[in-house]
């Protein structure tokens, strides 16, 4: 259906409130978003769920850039968060997370959720540790999820 793209008269604060992830293999039931919205919640394998990534306020972001290649449209997706501090638990978890592909659930400042990724197009995660020179600098991990997907994220009105 074709419509005008008009201003929506509601609050529109920028920034991301929360990034959550789950491995693609943890989801048994997947449905495509229809009209930009999921009609059913994802169904998880026993023992799996959405897992959160803490991000220092002001460092959490999400972008979805529409691209074109050889006549096809895809979306270049990126989600970032700065995870402060360092520990053996962080190092072990982040080492494991470097291998699977993920779905992401992004919550904006209004509490609206979107899910990005597809069964065959999960996102990859990389983490860069940095301990800055200055005492007042950052010490921790820049977490980055990236990937190319053939459809944009869909609104996800489920818990």
C-alpha cells in the first residue's frame, strides 16, 4: 500500500535504551514481519531467551543503512555499546560470542522494540578492549554487532 510519508505527531527521542541478543540457533519458531511488524513472538529452544548487553549511557546505538548492489536492496546493520570494566567472565563470554550469529532486539527510549536478523542472515559480534592512557578515560569493551540483511528490522510488540 502506498501512502504519504508525513510527520508523526509524537515524541521522537533519539538513542537506544537496550540491546538484547540471542543466537540464531536458539530460536525454533520464526515468522517474517508483515508490514514492518512481527505478528508472533519468537519461540525459543528450552533454556534460551533474550540476553542483555549493558552499555554506558550515551554509547548505545543502532543503525540500518539501506544499500543497493546489483539491483538488489539490502540493509547494512550495526548496533554498538560500550561495556565498562574487564573480568574473566566478560572475556570468556565475549570469546564465545565471536562465533555464532545473532538476532538482536533493540529497545528505543520510548520502549518500542524492533528485531533484526533472519534465520539465514544473523549478525556477527566483535568486541574491542581498550584501557585508555588517561586515568579518567574509558576502560572496557566496545561491543559491535554487524551484518547485512535483506529486510529491515520489524517492530516487535512482545515481551
